[in-house]
C-alpha cells in the first residue's frame, strides 16, 4: 500500500487502485499521523490539528470515530491493514515503511539520484530521478497548518528543485540537452533568483545548438538580479557567459565538478538519530529555514547550551531529517572540546575528514593551512552536511569551514563561539531546558505513558528536580524503567532528600552522569572563573547581580562582571534579564558542593554586604523612620551600594527581594541571627509600599531569630502587626502590637513602646472605637515628647491624632495636629509622612466646605507620595480626588481616577475598600444601580471580615442610597439603621450624622444633605 500526501490525501493499493478519503476530518487526522510517522501523536495534538483553537466538547470522542473510519478504509479490499494505527491512552501512532509513503519515497529517490550524479553515473541519475520527481502531485500535506508542516514543505520544495537541477545536469551529461531545456524552462520562470538553475539551462541551450538563447537568458538574469536585488550574477554564471561568448566548451553540466576516474566515496558518518526525540519544533523549523538556496554561501549554525541540554541530540535529529538535501554525504567530527580525552586539534580533525573523503595517509598534507585547502577543494561543488560536535573554541572550527556554496556546517559547543558570529556570520541557536510538557514526553517515552499518567503529580516534581535538563530526565527515566515496581513518587522522594547529583548517574556508565558532564565544563575554566562559579552556588536567591557577586567573591565589580560574562559564554551561568545572573538548579547544587573548599568567609562577606546595602536602601526610602539600633559592633563586609533617591532604592529592593528574603531565612537558621532581624526591619519601608508578597516570608523567620532578644522581638512584632493591618486581619494585628509593646517594655526600649502604642491607636482608628484610638495615641505622644530617642516618631503620632480628630468631626483640632505633624517633618528633614498629613488636611477642609483648598492640598499630597513611590497612599489621594470630581459632577473623571486607585490599592485592605465604595457611588450617580450595589456588597463583606468601621458604614450608606433610587425605602431604612449603629459604636461622629440623615430620607421625614457614600462633608 502507498499512502499519498502529495496533493489530496489518499491510499493506493498494491494493485494500483486509488482509494480517496472523502471526509475532510479523517484526511486531516491521517495526514497528521503520517507527518509524524512511526511516532506517537498525542490526542491533544490531533485535536489542535482538526479544530485549531475551537474544538467541540466531543472532540476526543470524534477523534476515536475518525480513527475507526480510517481503520475500516485500511482494512478494505486485500490490504488487511487495519492494525497500522496503534493506540494507547495518550495518543495514536501509524506504522509505515519509508517506501509506503509518497513523500518519504520521494525524498529517498531524489537523494539516491543526486548521489548517482555525484558518483559520476549520469545515466543512472536520470533513471532514478525520472522515477522520483513525478511522485510530486501537488503541495504536500495540503490540509495541515503550523510550523512543523511548514518546515516539511520547505524541505520538500527545496528537494524538488534540487532534484530537477540534478536531473537536468545528468541529461546534459548524457547527451540529452534538449530534454533538459524542456524540463528547466518552467522552473527558471518560477524561481528567477536561483542561479544554479539558470546556469544549467544556459549550458543545456548552448549544448543544444542555441547559444543566442543562452546569451539572452544571461542578459535576462543580469537585469532581474540588478532590478530586484541590486546585485550582479555570480561567478559561475559570469564564467559560463564568457565561455559561450568565446564559443568555448562549457562542459557537460557539471558546473565545476570534475569527472573522476573512480566514483566518489559515499560519506555518511552521522551517528544514529536519537530515539524518542521530543520538543524543539521551533528550533528545528528555524534550522530548516537556514538552509535556504543551495546556491548561497555555506550555511553555518552554532548550537550552544549548557552540559546535558541536548545539543548533540537536537543536531543529529535535524541532520537526519535533512540529510537527503546533501547528496555529497555527511561528515561528523567529535572535536572533544569537553571530554575526558584531549580535544582534537584542527589538524587532527582535518586529517580525519580528509581520510573519510578518500585521502590516503601518505597523501595527507603536513600543515593546517594545506590540509584546510585540500578539505575545501574536496568539498567544492560537493554539497555536504558537516557536523562539528563539542567544539572548545573557534580555532578548532575555522579550518573546517567549506569555502564553496551548497554545504552546511552545524557546530555544537558549551561555549557561545561569538567569534564565528562576528567574523563568519554564523547563526547562533541557544538551547534552554525543556518546557514541562516536553519534559514529561521525554519521561513518558521511556517509562511508558500509562505509568506517567498514573503519577502525573510526582512526574511533574521529577521534571522540576531535574530542572528540565534532558540528560537528567533520561537518566531518571532509565532508573524508573529498570524498576517498574517502584513508584515515581518514591523515586522523587529519594531524589529530593538525597544526593541528587550522585543519583543522576546511569547504572554502570559513570561517564554519562550529569555530574561527569558538569565536571568537564568546570575543568575547562581558568582557576579564577572556577572560583567565581563555585561561589555562585552560595547565592541565597534565584538570581543575582554583579555587585552582590563581587561582595561574595571579595573582588571588584568590574572583575566580577568579567567573570560572569565568561561563565555566561560557557553556559555555566544564565542571564535571564540584562545584568541578572542565575544558575540552573543542578548547576547550583554542583557549584555549592564544590564551594565547600572556600569555607564560610564568602557567605559572611555577602551577608554583611546585604545588611549594609539594605540599610542604605531603607534610608533612601524613608530617612528618619524608626529603626532598630545599628549593629555597629558586628558590622563587616565590603562597601555597600548607595542610592541617590527613593526610586533607585526601590528598584534595588525589588530586584533583590528574593535574595534578601532567602538571606533572612538562612541567617535565622544558621546565623548570624542579628542579620535576619536587621534586614527584615530595613525592608519594612519596601513592604508597606504594596510589596506584601514576601513580607510574611521575611518577618516569620526574623521573629524566630529574635527569640531571646526583646528589642528585636518588639521590632518584628510591630512589622508583623502592620502586615496584619494591611491584609485586614484585625485579630493578628492586635496580637502582634500587644506583644510588641510587652517586648519593648521588657527591653526598656521607649521608641519600640512608642511605635507599638501608636500602631494600636491606628488600629482603633480603623476598627474603633475612636476613644480607644485617642487613649493609645495620647500615651504614645506622652512618651515621644518625654524621651528624645522617640522624637523620630512624633510626627507620625501627630498625624494619627489629626486623623482621629477629623473622624470625630473636630476640624479645628485636626488642623492643629496636622499642622504640628508638618512642622515636625519640615524641621527634622524627614518628610516620609508629609503626603498623608496633606491628604488629611484636605479631608478636613472638605469637612468644613472649603473645596478649593481641599483640591489644592490633595494635588500636593499626590505629588509627594508619587515622588516617594508609596502606592497605597497614592490610591487614597486618587480616591479623595475622585470624590471631589463627583461633587463637581464630573463622573467620567472620577471613574478614571478610581480605576488607577484600584490598581494601586490592590492587596492593601483599607484603600482597596474605600476605593470600591467610592466607585460604587460613581456608578449610582450614573444610574448603574446593579453594579453599584454589587461593589458596595463586596466592600461590605471585606470590611465585615476585618472590622473596618468606616468601610462598613460607607458601604451601608451606599446600599441605602441605591435602595432609595430603586424605590425600596424599607431596605434603604434597614441599611441606614445598620450604618447608624456602627457609626455610633465606633464614635464616628461625621458618619453618624450622615447615617441619621440617610435614615430620615429613607423614612421620608427629611432630605439627605450628602449623597450616600459620597465624600465626607
């Protein structure tokens, strides 16, 4: 049976009867299986091929139906082939021989015919190619789309042109030039820039006694190339043109290939293609595109990547796919750049290839230059695929580059070989580790898809433990395949808790172990680069930058950068973002193991540097804020970075947050413990700016490290309490602040007591009652004014007292406190709280009806907090300005401000709740009542969970107003009554007045003086 995929997909029986497949879906399914013949195709891939991005719910069942249809077709007549399509729980596979599929038969016959021509058998070449080329009945796989099939089409189209070119040459050489003219005329018109085709056609015309037409074709070629590309014809065409003008012998179509007395030796040195190769489709497609026109300069591709990433496997997989495009054969040279044996010299490599090309030992040149010239001569007009595996440097490679068009060279190396890119124009292909899906396919191909499906969770963890590295995955899969009784989960547990690198070694083959591969890469580096690589294994976080590496290694930043660039070039280190450096997980384990020889000193230097630089960043963010005393007695390490402003400090803290968090965790466990709590304390300003994701991960281990040190405990409890406030966790915040007060009292640390009392006051500002807030804030104020060490917090206390007075509807008192806070900030030079003081003054002026002054103060507040990069405070500023816009009737402006506020407030409970309530008011004023009610309900639910009184009251007032607009006075009265109860209990005097007005409006006894939930007046 012959499967046809050139043109319409169909079947041809051994007797020559063609069986079409009438329905499109079965045709597409069969084409997809044949595109990946003898390989498993997942059901997911088949579904994508059949329906692209819109599969029906019954897609999997439909696939089974189409497979059944195809099996019935294959079983019809005398074929009895219904078993060709094999299935398992993950996909399907069609089993065919190469001579049973027209595209494979076409590839093999074209390749054979081209070899016959190169071997000096033009008659035989004509015979074989004349049987090959008619197999092309139309575009291959016409109903498939995607990168994979595009690459196949490109390859086959190129092979078709090559076949026609060689057929024409063979016809000319066989004395059948007229037939060559007929065969080539149409192809030259279709491919006007393909100079080889034109050269053969010119030769055929001249040999047919038509020199004028040959010269006319040259002139046409010159005009086309000049007009379309701005270039002249190549050397081959120019030589041919001169020969025809002089009526010289133009040869027989060999275009420079000399007729040999003996057939050329067929060279096919490619090792076996890797079995079960998966993934890398985009890279394979890109390498296919590199081949281009065989008439162009030799193709040079450098495949680079770390040890074990699959460079050789990819290259061999691709080389076997395209080998038929190189009728001159394939050379493979192991340059042993990273091998237990000595690397091959360029001369040794040239001797190997010259010997393979037919040179005897006595004929081999004695110098590198002469050997390289002989090599280039041997490959002239003999298109070959050359694979140079495991190159150490460019000096090994350059003498092995062909000098004539038509050949392709693929170099694999753990080094980038940038020189080949710069001088020879090589295309560089960097291989990364496998994506999880492809990594699972590697495992499934060895252990079996059924076993993998039963333990998908442990299999994914195995992929993570192997870091997606193909070598590690295959070794792990081989271990599992050898023990079918052992669960993947059990193997993963052993790998996770044991010596992972030692475990990733094939039984009886230590040279193929992951560690052995890394040993060779490491040994190739100079001593100072080896040391830098080792020390990178000690880095606490996922990636790092040159200044931190310099501190770790005890060298200058410039020297660290040079070493890092060398390691990146050697693919021992990755650069995931400009200036950030990371190690693959297995390389990290390897480096850390090697770093045992360097002792503890490098890590201590790094910890000291992180402490000092975090301290500098904290000062740049929030100069003058309360901090733990400087650990001067224990200070050490290289000079820290300095920061010009809050923006640069925040950028550094953002980049290094994971490293700082990891340093806190490690020092909390192994010491020095003071570093854990000092870094955690320095990062507080970073965390309150909305970077809450790692706050708990930092403060929890810092709290453990602080056990036995009451001052550090007080600072960490205060930090944990502020985190609780930020999240809206009232109970956690109360507990932490109370314990902070107790610890600071035990330590005799008045500043810690002042901060704890002030924080308890703030908590009651949010959760009520305000009388309790005033009690705590007054106690904090008394301490701050009596102890000079506490003055650093006095401005914050005055600010909070101002907020309490505003909520109590005491505007004059509020303005007095807030003016005092601004004065203190100005005199001390520490203006971190200036933005909130200005915003609260704006609230107070709005309360007394001075909208113009309120708007001006809100603009000043917004500008200040933008400068200090405090997102949640900016959200409050924008929310306030939105309320002013609503009072002015500018609903669109208000919603724009609220949209920005919502983004900035995300993750910060109080401004998030306020923004939702004000947005709901804007919706109500636009008569979008369902949306307004839904948003008020969300705000109320969040405020109920946290006990946020103002949020509860404003949500209830908003719901009351929505119900009134809906004509539901009873429901409006219920909400207004609940708002009044909350406001009264919390002593929120302004809100209490609003609730009474809303209740009166709901009961029909009075009109509201302020739209429910609108800005406080």
